[in-house]
C-alpha cells in the first residue's frame, strides 16, 4: 500500500488514460480516444480537485459525482480542474459520463498504480467476508504549485461534500 499523503505534501505526478467530460451534441469530447491526463500539466495553471471513488454507477459514487457535477461550473470559472479517478476503464467512464452528463473528466487507473501511490486503497471485507482491496472515497485539493492543500476521507454526506470542498477553496483562494 502507498504512503499516506498529508496536506503540505507535494502531490505525486501521474499519467493515465481518461475521458473528457460531457458536452451536448454529437461531437462531445467524451468520445475522443487516446486522451491522457497528467497532473503536471496543471502546474502553474490551475488548482486541481482530485476525487477518488470506487466504482462507476454504484449508488454512492453516482450520488457523489452527480453532486460534484453541480459545482463543476463554479470550479471551472475559478480556474479549478475537477478530475475523478477510479479503477474502472475508459469505456466504463465514457458510459458513466454520457448517462449522467458529467461535465468533468474521469481518469482510468485500472492497474491501481495512482490510487496506491496516493494511499487511497484499503483492504475491506466484502459481503462474503472475503478481504478485497478497494478505493477509499477521498478528495484532495491541489494548488497551482502541486502542493496538497486539503484532504477529505471518510466522507459522510456525499451530497453535501462538494459544497464543503467549494467553500474551502473559495476561502483559500479568496473568491
């Protein structure tokens, strides 16, 4: 399992495939192939909100990401990039974006390298009492310098969490 990151740590870079967010029309960027996301591409340009979640279309993660979608316009107008990362593949992400019209990008960490690097993998017992590794829902705010400013784990209210993140960033950035 990866290291436990703390506010003040430098966010590890990553380079992963993904899918751009939904835009209405036949030329939605969510249909582009070969898209890659690198954290270093945002350095010096934008803050990044990284949302780690377990699975596309699960009830809890759908609730969380649909709630973040409601704040995406606020984020983009203040030069904040919202990226959500799970172990699902690009095809699953593409379908998830289209069904729920998510306006932000989903990143595919199928080999669990980045989720492990960021320390958001946990071993938990499943319904059959077997141990399995799962992504633990975690949100990290990373500033333009690549420093982790805040981390939320054990998120209780999935619908209200994006508001919490927005309020934190608005206070920190003075927006």
